[in-house]
C-alpha cells in the first residue's frame, strides 16, 4: 500500500507524454511492463502508471527518490516553450534563502506529496546558487476526454545572474482560467512576497527593444559578410557601387542616381542570399522580426519554413531604418552552436541548434523556444543566455 502522505495521481503524471513516462519508468522500475500489465483497471495510461509508482514508493524508496528527481527535472526544465526573464535584486544568495525555509514543508517536497487543495507553493529545491520553486496555478482539463492535469509554473531564482525565470507551457496557459499576462502577474506577486530581501524589477519596453536590436545588428552584420563573400571573384563592394551608379546614370539617364542606388544594391544582395544554402550562414541566421517605426507602422515578417530573412525584400528595405531607430520589438533566430565551447563556430555539419523568438511582455524578456520539449534543453537555454547576456548586462547597467 502506498504511503498515504505521498501518492502519485493521474493529474500529476498527465504533465508528461505517455511514451516519455513509459521509457523512464521502464529503465528505473524492475519488471515495469509486467507490473503494468498486471493492473486490472481499464483506466488511462497515466492512471496505470500512477498505480505502479505508488506500489514502488514503499517497495523501492531509493528508486522512488531517483524517479522523483527525474520527473521534477523534466517538469521544471524540459516542457516549457516560453521562458520569461525579470531582473532580480537581492543582497542574499541561494544558501541564505534556503536557510530561511529550512523548517517549511516545501523544502525538497516530492511531486507525489499530498498537498492541500488550495495550496499554491508546492516545492522548493536548491541547485548551486539557484533556487527552484514549483508553483501551482490550478487543475485544467486536456484532450478530447478532458483529462485533469495540474498546471504547474516553475520559477527559478538565479542569484549569480540576478534573474528570475518564470517558465510556462503555452498549451497549459490556453486551457487555464487566467490568461498569459495574468499568470505572469500572479507568479510575480508571489515571488515578490516570498522574502523581504528579494525585489523584482520589470525591464522597460525600450530596454528590451534596444537589446533585441543589438542582437539583430550582430546577426545582420555576420550574415551580410557571408553574403558578400559569395560575390563573383572580380567584384568588390566598391565595384558593385560603381556599376550600379554607372548604369543608373549612363544607361537609364537618371538625374540623381545616388537616391536609388541603395535600392538596386539591396536587390542584388537579396538575390545573392536567395541562391545561398542556409548552411552557409555558419552559426545561424534571423528568420523573422517585427519592427515598429515612429509613425506607429508595424512591419512583420513571418516565414513558416523559418528560412533566412535575408532572402526577403522586407529585410533589405527596412534594415537602414531599423539601424536609424536602433529598436526591434521582436526577433526570431536559428542559432547553431558547439556544445563544448559556445564561443566557437560550429565545424561543418557537427553542431547543436536552437530556434527562439525574443520579445517584451509584461516587463519581461520573453523567450519562445520552438520544438519544445526537445533534447538537450538545458544546454540550449545556456547557449541562449550566453548569446543575450552581454547585451542584457549592458542594458541593465544603463537603466
């Protein structure tokens, strides 16, 4: 019989895909498939998994602890497709923070632990100088059969980098009563009130747009170098400029050819990009952006194939204006990286990659991760932080 204070349930396990759970439990519980088949109930897979896990709680406490750690890791880090970053101010570190909760039931509380129906603060764990908080929004219904699932929101206090992460699954948000922004505000209020030595500060919209522009600028400069490297050997940028001006002035008899030369040159570079394999963009590329100019005219690019934006006329028409305003409101990138050294360019076909969009939302830097859940998720998040951290640090100092 399972420990009455700890019981796995279908709403807890519904957070995980059946195949992922089956694989994990098969590796950890001896004769798992045999035990699963022996269950007489005709319930869902999650209900059957729960029965096997509950029998395992007393039979194999060490295995049960390991399973809890693995499930918590997946729930906390692998499942969310949206991560919101807020600026965290604190004079204490993770050790001091945890010492203030040492007598509280949430410390290292397992996912299977029985909690009160209205309890929101579910679990509190430490990982080096980070604190992991699991918060519960509500129980939602998923799928055609409307199976119940607990909507958890993982929150990470990163004391080294002065950041709070609020991690969300868009699908779960869409099924909950509070909307995306309300969930963020609710969790922020909870974190702000959890300890008097923590303070959360929103990033301003201008700060985030400036940060996103800095990444746009970096990516654009790298991409344009690649594009220009593929001009004919007898061409240089100066030669292209001269040929265009000569054609406009002498062949078309235009009175002021310099007014139009940049348009022709942009079309020339766009054509070069169209004929390049995306592999030529050695460490990644922009595949979408949103720009709002001072006349409040919004320009968006959306490419379902997520091809390089440099193939698009919109990029070449807007890039000078974007550089003038130095703000981009949303940016989507495909980044390649070497998992052993983020500062290196990936070699040939050996690389990991991540696809993300960056934007402002409710005072946060919202990072949308495509293809979630995905393998090596924590590694990919480390790389994204590496790519934005220098700009994040600069913008924080300038506030």
